[in-house]
């Protein structure tokens, strides 16, 4: 996957039980898309055992950085690993304008993955795969190039392959009997537990499959449920997650990367807002009728069930709209663009 003889690309991202694994997962997706073009490394502050395991499985080099909340100090720590010839990709909410200016002076090309649109961009490339976002939303340098919208969805290869081969055949019935629940890599508020409690009160639901991310600390809270009604799955590979998505009738997921994964594979889903930065996706999903519904954290049981009790025509419309935005070809587009960054 990584080309040891190629130019070096360093991913700077953090992840864990408090902030989830979204930044790292997006970087892993780009690594899979571009691995034959670069020699890849990940620079992470005090990586947890779960993060180390994920990177070890993918066989990527790890640069362990000191833990600090001081953005300037973190930039200095990263700069110590740069010779000026590396490509650097930043994905996180502490890599603001000053951080970018510091790193850009010490690397060949600076790439930023962003979903906040909160500060001036000094990067050579900005990737924002959020909904229908456009470059015009940003303040940036004249040289900055943008890859925006779901055409550049940052998903790992098994999801993209499933999207390319998804069935476009319309459903004849819709019965939410087997339900996938995945509220992200960490789910710090254990919203998954509330979703399960709500679904168990509905006789139509025969089985619930809960996928807990590697950084989720709440596994014990599901131990009392009968296994024939509630299945708990942990630390699944992307291939296994695809299989679980395909096996379910509907999914209840956070409005994060997992919702893009479900939409690409092609399953009806209900989105739940688990973080403030997901508001853009709420608007995107509602305006374009991609999700069956989008709920706030403080949803009620009746609100959840009403989004899953829709006529099959509405569900089919949602699936058709998914395909318009998620075609499984984003990896090809991103790889082609990254090739343009390399010397001829």
C-alpha cells in the first residue's frame, strides 16, 4: 500500500475516546487512495492502543508526538520531523491559520482536510467532502486548490467498491426488522444505548446489530441484552462493516463518516447529530432527501420510530438520491488529483 521509494506523505491527525476516530479514518481513506504514490506515515499525539492497532493493521509508520493542547507547540513538534521535502496532510480542529503557515514553510506541499470553514486557508490543497460545500465558502490564498463535495468522499476502499457495485433495483416493501446502530468510533455520550432502548420497544424490530468503534468505552452497558435480539460487534474491519450494512434493512447512524459509508453502500438510514460540526450534513441530508430523517441528540422514541415508518416510495426516493451523490468513484478522483501534485 505504501511505496517506500516514493515521496513522503505525513498525515497529522489525532483520535481517541474523547474526540472519536473520524480524523484518523479520513486519513486512512486517503492513504488507501494514494498509497502507491507516496511513502506514508502518521503523526499522532500520544496514540492509544486502539489507534496503534489500527495503524499496525494497515502497516503504516507511526510518529508519536508529545501530548499538548498548545497549537504552536504541536506545530514545532511536527516541524522537528520535517526536512522540507515531505508532503503534509492535516486533519483536525486545532490546525488553524497560524499552524498552517508554520508547517507550509517546512514542507513541499500542505494539504488540509476541513469541515469547519472557520479560518483563512494557507494550504496548497483543501479537501472538504461535506455535502454540497463549494470553494466560494472559503477565504484562502490565490494558489489554494479545492476538492469539495461528495464527489471527493473520503471513504475506505471496501465502501467505495460496494458503492460501485450497489444494486439500483427499487424495494418492493420496507420493513425495518433488522437494524444497524453505529454512532461513530467513540460515541462518548453513549447515544447507542438510547437508540437500542427505543428500538427494543418496537415489536416489528426483530434484531439490532450494534457496531461499537475501537475507541468506544461503553461495551459493558449492552451486556444485559439477549443475544438473539441484540448483537454486539466490535473492532470490525471495513469489509466486515460493509457486510453488516448490506445485511440490515435500515441503519441508525451518526451524521459522520459512517453515514457516508451507509449511503455509499446503499441502505436507508436515519441520521443523529452527535456533534456540533455535523450541522452542515443535517442540512445536506434534509434538503436532498438522502436520509429518512435527521434527529437531534435528545430525540424521543416516537421521533425515531416515525422516521423508520415511511412508505416504500419515500425509502426508494432516498436510495435514488443517495446514488446521485455517492457513486463510489471518489477514490479514483482523489488519486488522479494527487498525481498532479507530483513532479512529472
